[in-house]
C-alpha cells in the first residue's frame, strides 16, 4: 500500500488550467473502474439512474408530488386574492367585504401551511429512504466484487464515495429536487398569470429572462467543475487519512505525525481552494441574478405606475402583477441555486452507478454444480498457469500440476515470492487461472458457486483479520449461526479459551479495531477457532511464526494439529514440526513445483529443499537436538 498521497492530492490550484489539468489527473489516478467520463457529467441525466429507487415507493412519491403541486398552486392564488381585495374590497369601500376576503386569505394560508408541511415530510422521507437503499445496495455490491478489483482500487476512496456521494444524492432528493420542482411550477404558473394580468408589462419581465439564464448556464459549468475537483481531492485525502490512521503505530514509530498532518492539510487546502472558487462563481452568479431581477422589477413598477395613472390598469392589477413577477423572479433565482446542487448530485449518482456497473470477475455460473454436503476434499491442479492482472507479463504460476488426496496433509515450502499464497488464492477462487483448471472432488471449481466452494474450505491466514466486535462474534465469523456452546467449544479446541477466560468480560470482551488489543498468538488462535467452527473438509493454513514466542507457538501448533485431523490440508509451512508431520512436502520455486517428497527424502536429495531447510529450519533443528541431548544427560544423571 502506498504510504504517500497521490500527486493530484497535493496539488494546490492557482488558476483555471491547473484545475482542469488536476481534474483530469484525478480521474486518471483513480482506478479506471471508478473514474468517469467527464462529458456526461454536464447533464442531470445520471440522476435518472436513481429512478428505480423512487419507483419502489410510487405511492409516497405521488403523494409528495400532489402536496408539492398543491403548495405551489395555493401560493399562486395569493396574488389574485390580494388584487380582488384591493380592487373590490377597498375600491367598494365595504369593510364587511374586506373582512370576508381576509377570512378567505387565512384559509388559503392554512391550506398552504398544511400542504407545505406534508410536502416537507414526504420529500425528506423519500430522500432518506432512497439514500439508505442506495448505500445498502452499493455496499452489498462492493462486498461481491472480486479481490482483483481491490488490487488496484483504493478502499478509502471508495468509502468516501459511499458516504460523500450518497450524502449529495440525499440533499438532491430532499431539498434540491423538491425546490426545483416547486420553483418550476411556480415559475410557469406565475409567468402565465403575469401574461394574463398584463401582457404589456410581461414583455419587459420576460425579456430579462434570457439575460439571466445564459450566464447561469455558463457559471453553472464552472461551479460543477470546481466542485468536482474539490470532491476528488477530498476523496483522495480521505483515502490517505484512512491508510495513515489504520497504521498509526507505524506512523508514530517513524515519527511521521507532522509530515502526514502536513500532507493531509495540503490536500484539504487544495479542496478548500477549489471549493472557494466554486463558491465565488456561485456568489457572483447570485449577485448578478438578483441585480437583473431587481432591476426589471423596478422597471415594471415604474412603467406600471404610469399605466395606473393613465387608467390602463387598476391598482389591484398592478399589485397582482408585481406579486407574480416577484414569485417568478424568486423561483428563477432559486432554480439557479438548485441547478448547481442537482448537477453535483448528478455527478455523484454517475460515480455510484459506475461502481454498481462493475461486474465481479468471479461469479457463479448460471447453473452451478452443487458439492455434496460432505465432500471428501480431493484437490487437483491441472496444468495451472496464472498471472496477476496488473502484471500480466509476469507469470506467477506456470503449468502447475498437483493432486492432494482426501485427508492428506501437504506442506508447501519455497522462497518468498514463489507463489505459495497465490496457490491458496486460486483455490479459494479469488482469481481464475489464465490456463488449466482446478478441481475439488473432480469438479472444476469454475462450475461451482463461489459461496459453495468457499463454504467447503477453512482458511487460517497468516495475517488474521479481527473485527472491532466481541471475542464471541469474532469466533462466530466462522459460522454466524453458531450457539454460544459451540463458540466456547471451538475456542477450547483452538486453545484460545484460557486467555479468553482471563479477560474481564470473557467472550463478550470487545477487542479494538483490527483486534489491536490482542497479541499475535491470540489473534491466530481466534483464527483457528473460526476454522474449527467452520468445520470444512479442506483446510488452508498459512502458518506464521514471526509473531509468536515459543510458548504461544507451541499452543498454536497443538491447536493446528487438532484442526488438521481428518481434513485435507494444504499448509504453507514455516515450522520444521509441520513439514515433519506432513504426508508430502511440495517445494515451489518461481511458480513451479521444484521438488516433492518427505523431509527425509528431500533432505537426502540435497536440492532446493535441503538448502531451504538448512536456512529456515536449521536453527530449530539444532535447538531440538540440543534439547534432546540435555534430556538425555539429565535422565542419565538421575539414574546414576
Ligand atoms: N495481488 C497481487 N497483484 C499483483 N501481484 C501479486 C499480488 N499478490 C502477489 N503478487 C506477486 O505474485 C508473486 C507471488 O506472490 P505470493 O504471495 O504468492 O508468494 P509467496 O510464495 O506466498 O511469498 P511469501 O512467502 O513471501 O508470502 C510475487 O512476485 C508477488 O509480488
């Protein structure tokens, strides 16, 4: 994992070209799968991809639209009521009539209040509902993507998309969409009513509209570009922060506190600068719109006043016209604000749907073969070759052929980078071989549902993932429906029970994030307990001794021995004890099987294994011999 932020993250932007350049770089630097083509981001079309989420709640959406429409129409009634009051109430000099108009107005206001609050509730409900559904779907989809996707994607950045982009969609569906709709209705209604009230005055106001709209569209594009850059930079910064906080001990050990803080600050500052420029463009747009709108209202009022003096229209009609033009102008101003927000949300929707469109490279076939409930656990690799996607030219495995019989224990040894872990990854079907096939009980694993296949394999990795939950929950990760008794039995079998019992809350003790409160040996024993609970016919062990002291190693070894009984086991061996116990040892070198045989056979052959054994296990062997000699001499003393 890179410990430094990507170059675009540190970029501070002084001018437009730099922003555009950095924007393009940001897209390039992201994994190609989650960056998007800029052109389609200019429209609101991506928002339509969220329609299925809305259509799931047709009833609520219809009710919200009705409430929205009612509130807008009631607002449009108000100026007409005011005009009638001025012309017929005040004009007729009839206080009773004025009173009745006021009573009607109160009724109108009540209806408006009711429709508005219902609209608010329904619209906000929809936005919360949609964003929750989108989040759940995106996360569920992410969990299904193949490990190959995560080889190049940055998880911190994806996480930022999951939170920041969905939040933007929420505000789009909540305030922005409803504001846009309400203001569109209001603008259309008020414009029609203006023409009906005074066609002459309407011409002046309507002539001002293109003067307002053209710059809005131009400014809007600028706002979007700058906001997008700010968001990309922030996503990068979040990825960096996630990585740094996840490795805070390493960060502190290398005294990188200030360096990391400076890098993060630079990234956030770049985002701030981009946001500031977006805000400036928006502020200029708002000021411009208000000026043009205000000026045209003043002009209308001026001309309207002379029309009243000349008797062309009544005072009430002028008031009505004025109120409608204020409503129309206000709606237009609101639309200019909302447009920016909606286009940002469109960008967010586009990025999320791109994420959703990525298909897992590994998926179940249309008609998967089912493995029997208790398969025997026979594994065969038939001329398997493999290269990782990001280094296609370098084969990691070449024409590998191997058969492991049910119940057999095969130890895999070899120098670092020989392809031992890759062997496991292929068997788990994290990746598919580029040539050849892998079979479990004679069935090509590509014909199986990956869930079924992985259900039959228990993996004890070198680096155990412990989650920030209770010990019991962590063990139950091996089989979520396990009872407490089964969890305790698994912990006992894995020799984890003694240390769990000493903890304050026993099995309910919460371990810190990534199991930070546990020692290496404890983490491994929890991983073994998981595998015990899973009770799968095939066991894949990636032994690690580096984290363990002699006592813990002994405990882990005992737990593993029990686990391996009656199971087909492939074990990446780091201990002499394991290779001695194995039925067969497989020596890998450069992605090929260099030698196979037992410890004695291979040691006698004097090849790669003999060399490796001397280097890796030599010290252990010497110690074992020394211990044996000591035993003999002490028993000798006793007998004398
Ligand atoms: N996800 C990956 N993407 C690209 N290359 C990878 C990936 N994982 C491993 N490799 C490369 O594949 C080769 C074999 O790696 P692998 O982890 O299988 O070796 P190993 O024998 O298990 O090594 P070690 O004993 O050090 O764990 C190495 O050259 C490694 O750089």
